[in-house]
C-alpha cells in the first residue's frame, strides 16, 4: 500500500496511491493513528502538490557510515555499532520543495537514503520484532553542508538546517528492503548507484539499536545511511533520489538569497 500526503491548496490530506503512481484515493484522518477509510474523493497526482508523507512527531534518527564504500570514500573506518545522530523535524520538506542553501556555508552534498517510518510507540525492540513497529518506508535525501560538518565537529547544523531533509514521494507499507537499488541523479547524471544489501547494519538492527536508546514514537523516522558516490551540488541544480519499489524524490536546490 502506498500512502501519500498532499494538498490541493487547502488543508493537507492523506491518500492511497495506485500502482501506476497516477491516482490518489483520499482517506480520512492520519493513517498513523486512525483506521484507513476512503472519503470517496479521488485526485490525479499531477493535479496536487505532494507533501512529505510524514512529519516526524519527535525526531529523525540518522545513521552515519552504514555503507562500507561510502565510509571509505569519506576516509573513515567502519563503526563497530550503528552511529546515530539527530535531525530536527523542521528540516523535513517534501517532493519538489526547494532545498535552500544558506550563504554561511559553501560546500553542499546530496545523500540518497532509504527512510524507515515508525508506526507505533516502542522501546527496547528486539531485532527479530522490528517489522512489527515499522509503518513503512520512504525515500530521503540527507543534504549536508560539508564545510560546517568539518567546522562544527558534530552534525546538527550541517545536516539539520531547514529543508535539508526532503522525503517522499509517499510511504510504501509492504516492501522487502533487503536488496533494493538506491540511486541519485544530479541534473539527470547518475551519481550514486548502490543497494540496501550493502548496509553494514540492516533495518532490523537499526530499529533495535535506536529503540534501545530512545523511545520511538509513531511518525519518527530512521535514515539508514547512504551508498558511495556522494558529491557536490550547487544552487540551480536538481537532485533526484530513487529507491526501488518506492519511487523518485526530486528537489531543486536554490540559494537562500535568490
């Protein structure tokens, strides 16, 4: 099942997206909290504005260096356990929303990621039980200001600025994520081409590790890391991130003073 969040110019609503990604059957309420019931209204995807399919209720838990090839290209050793950091929910934006690049940073990168959406409040989840607390999966771009990342020696500002965590186009609730192709393209040129099979720590391990430290709430998101091929992006360019079985997330990049 594909669940999107969208607007026709009025209050945001949720809907079920058909297999072709062309039509939306509107549903009532928030499917994270209420039973899915159709309203009877339908829309064409082309006629609405897709929003981030989820705004995390409390946090985005991001995982660093979870692909060996990416760790190598950045000159880092592999972590012995998942390396976690927080991203504020104010950094989340949706498909085709502009990623705004501030004037006080100069070096920006894209990072294609599979995002895990938590479906219910949980703590100390065993890896073998992780699927029971997952609502679904979406696509994310973990945009990073590399110069701030080096300067600050921690990643809150470099990765957590407004618009730096695009998500979408929708949530896929029924998906085997053990070996999905994950790619990124900048202005149509492929930059990353990896597979989730190359994760150092799989989705179940990440849910277990995160929930051992933090209570996870419905709508919280875990970003699972990025494969090799990250690189620079500048204002005026467009990045597309695609995860097999979910879809394509596209965003233009613009200067803050444009």
